[in-house]
C-alpha cells in the first residue's frame, strides 16, 4: 500500500500570513503562511510518514543528499548571503561567512552519516563473557522538533537539520518568524538535492504554535536555540522527551598584562559587534589587567569608533541594524539604566531606528541588569582587575555560561584559565565568539542541556541499540 502524505505546509491554505520585513529599512520582503495550532495534527501526520522515510534512507544516500545540498549552496553563496542580509540585517561580508559555515556544517553532517554507525563491544573484557561478541548501532529517534532564532538564520538551521538527517530522523522545523526565508531556502536546497519532502516539515508561527509542537507526544526530541525564558517554557511543556538547548550567554574575556594588545583589541572588537552584538557567545564583559587597562581601553574605543554602521548590503559596512527597532530601543533603555546607576559611556549610546551605535561602557555596577544578563546587542563593558584570582572569580560570577576568552602570552596562565573558567568553551588568544562547527557547543551551569557541533548533535539525535551474540 502506498501512503499518501498530507499536503506540504506551502500547499495548505493558511491565513493570515506573516510579513517578513528588512530590519534595516522596513522594506517588505515576503509574506509567509502562518501555521495555525489547528494545522499541527496534519503536520505531525506528515512528519510521522517522514520519520519512516528518513529511517529507510541508507547512510550513503543521506550523505550524498547533504553533500549535494552543500555544493549547491556554495555555488549560490551570493544569493544566500543577500537573503541573510535582507531578513536578518547582517552585513554582506558577515553573511558570506555564514553561508560558508553552513556549507561546512552540511559537509560535516554528511561525514557523520557515513561514520557514526556505532562500535564493537569488547565482551571478553569481563570474565564470563568470553563466548559473546556484539556491537551497538546508532538508531534514529524519529521525529525531532527544531526551533531556531533569527541571528544566524541559515547556519543555525543547518546545525539542526544536518545532524538530524544524518541520523535518519524527520524534523518539524520552526524557524524564527522574524527571519524564516533562509531556513525555507535551505529546506528547498535539501529537497532539490534529493531529500524526500516529507522528511522536513517547516512551519512558521509564534509562541502558541511552539508550545503545541514541543508538547506533542510523537515528538521525541526538542532542539532549541534561543533565550532562557522560552527555554524554560519549552522544558515545562515538553514532557518526557529529550531536550537540547543552547540558551543565553554573558561571555567574559580576560586580557592579561602580558597579552598582545593589538591582537586582543582586534579580537574583542570583532567579538563584541559581530551581527550587531546579537550573538550568544559575543564578548560582553571585558576584564582587563589594571597595568594595561588604560592602553587597552583607549585602543578599544578608538577601534570601536572607527566601525562603519549603516546599510548592511554595503561592502564597507562593519555593522548593520539590530533585528528590530523594538530590540534597539530595549538595549538603549537598559544602557540608560546602567548609566543611572553610575556607568560611564565611553562611546556610542545613540540609536536611529533599528541601528544602534557600537557602545562601550566602563564602571558598570555589578547590580545592573546589563552586567548580570545577556545583552544580545552591540553594548560591551570594560572593567579592570588586579590579579588572576579576581579575574576568574568575576568571570564565573554569572550563573550561566556558554563561552569565555583569555588573551595571554603565558601558556601556564592560559591552561589555568581553561581549567578554572566555568564555560562550555574557553578560547585562548581568541575572543569568546570563535566557533568551529565541528566542536562541541553548549552551556555550563544553569540551563545547560545537551551539545551542538555536528558530531555531538548527531549523538544527541540518535539512540544506541546493543546487539549481543552468544556463541556458546
């Protein structure tokens, strides 16, 4: 019997639609159908069929699809990059780098489809099991819900879809309604590369749709990248299923007195203002050794003032808009609140629509929300420290963490920091925002659930099955 899949999300007649607009100038880009909660049963039925189809795809077929999609996206780099600029506000140079990372993520996923089949057990390592031999395989979970944010609208989606497809799963994909076009284009590229359409089911909608999706019993895993408040709501609604969450950060970067200041300033400026600071591993708190504090501060402020902020499509732009005028207004208000508590503005703190000037503060009281919480905006804070112990204590004072960084010429200091900083990744002589798509990525302390990075996400999205043969 041939199963007939339900209509695809784009074949369904859904009203109303969501208008996708440029955060830079508000220009209309597209209307996308808004998935209603009432549509979810049909989409879940489609995904159940997709799970069976995905499981039946041999590993070489999964790998070939991912490789072909990567090759096509690489060939269409400029098309994908311009789409990222238009819907998310990244500069064109940053967008091209995101496309290159997406290509790498898909290729790594193809490698994992070929490699990640399981292992042989050494049964004879335990007395009494000499007559046994066996192995374990890695099997699909089934249906995975993937919820992605606006700030990396292509590569963060690839980090969900690539490992899930490599593992033989179906995916219910809910990208941010603020920037869904890159995600939909990635799905199209995978289908054009040979992925059966029912394997990925995209849907666009707001919080109510997300709650209904993650609470669906058939969904075996939720993979979410976003903020703590939404992550907590997902955890409360999800029930008995796997959760993998990349939540907020408030990254510290330590600059020791022996650091190469030119390298530290360049890395910290890039790490602070990439994607208009809308980066969960962006360098937010700069802890600088007091003997070099003034020299670092002056160079950092000079370099920040030199950044070109404006039209993200312009080749000379260093920073584009935040995702919305409301987001820019919120960070302006939070900065003003820090100033009211005693912080000093060294540069920036101006706003025009969604464009928020790169802003540097010093003397921010630790009680200020801007010090305690993720800024997710182009605002950074500088603070001197007197000794290494003090720097480590301040770096670790925030109850959640993703990445951290340290600049130093001392291997001993670098390794001591790597051992003692409580973070999912410690970047030595790099800003906290460095990320290679093969490395494990995730949080320490509060809110840490699972890991991304292709191999690690693949393992999260599959389950081992043990087989034992008794020859005796």
